[in-house]
C-alpha cells in the first residue's frame, strides 16, 4: 500500500468518533474516492463509505497522510 501517516488533527477527530487507524486503512482499501478538492495549497481527496469519511492528501507517489476523519450519521 505504501506509507500512510496521520495528522494530529486527524488523530484527535478519530478519538472523538471512536475510530482507529485500522478503520482508516480499511477505508482506503474499500472506500469510494471522490474527485479532488483544492484546499490549503494542496489537493485533498474525500474517501468515504456509508458510515465514515476521511480526507487524505498525497505527499508523494508512495505516501499519503490522513488529514481528518469522522463517522457519519451519529
């Protein structure tokens, strides 16, 4: 898969919604990637399922960072 990192903000938001890093990794494997959004000087991609969503940014061809994450329909 490559390298996956998490921002402090993403980890804080994940804790609030009782999400683990493994939840995010599974979402990368099975979620729907939406078209990119330009934000804070970089393209960010929303990856989602019916239950949760993450926002990622690619740092290189083999590395990405999870910028934020949340659980839907709480």
